[in-house]
């Protein structure tokens, strides 16, 4: 992204745009899955604290992390691999800091329902399934915290997942505002600021 900021004319080749889109989307997919893995880890540490070390051993941890990376890269390759099948003609100006899937779909003049459906379904599954898993995990965690008798125990249990819940809220909040709220209701500057926040969130 830095060469794009430093370039005087701000141009980028189609191949470079696709490459950057792949890496951005792969890392975003991986982050969605890793946030779900972290929610599962918090669930085990609070709801199954006695058997936590047995269930979440090093091998299980490595398998979950590896599965997150493999799935994120695979889904990103599938979605981004559909972009060259779209037809681009006329204006090729992207009103953003980076090549975004939504911007590329807008530039396509010959719509392909199959390609757009594959992109929509793959992106929706990658974001919604982990998000629902995180929500269910935290509902179970909250119900377990409320059953703790001592106030100090409740505070300690809540503080272990509070930072993760904050990151999940910021990450998914910006994704929902960017891609679920209609683009026409957002100013271009606001959309750019949100996309920058999404790419720089922890």
C-alpha cells in the first residue's frame, strides 16, 4: 500500500490490484477465523476451566490456527479468483486507498450473476459463521459468569474476555457498516476512513 501512497499519479496495474486484494482479503478472512478461535479459547477457559489444559493442548491449538490460515487463504483465493472473469471497460478509478472487492464489482460493466453469487456467498460465510460462533460463545460465557457467586470472581472472569470482545466489536462493527449498510448512505470520505480502520485493527 505504501508504494501507492508514494506514487505521484496513484495508478496501479490490474495484476497488482488483484494481488493486493488477495492479501487483504486473505488476512481479513484469517482474522475472522482467529477471532472465533480466541472466543472458543475464552469459552473453554471460563466454562470448562478444570479440563481446559486437556482440551486446549498444543496440538489442538496448532490445528485450529492452521485451519484458520488454510481456510482463509482458500476462500480468499476462490473469491479473488473470480474477479478476472468480470469484464472491465471505461472508468478504472477506485475511490479508496486500496483495491476493494466492492469497488471492483462496481467497475465491472458486464455483470456475471454466477461470479457475484460465488463472491457474495464465500464472503458472507467467512464473516457470518465466525461472528455467530463468537456471539454464541459469549452468550455461554456471560451465563457462566453470572453464576459465579463472588464479585471478584465475576470481575476476573469478565476481564479475561473484555479486550477480545472489544476487538470483535470494532472489527465486525466496521465490516457491517462498510458492507451491509448501503453505500449510497455513506459519504466517500467516511467509507475510506472505515476501510482504513478495518485494515489497521489488531
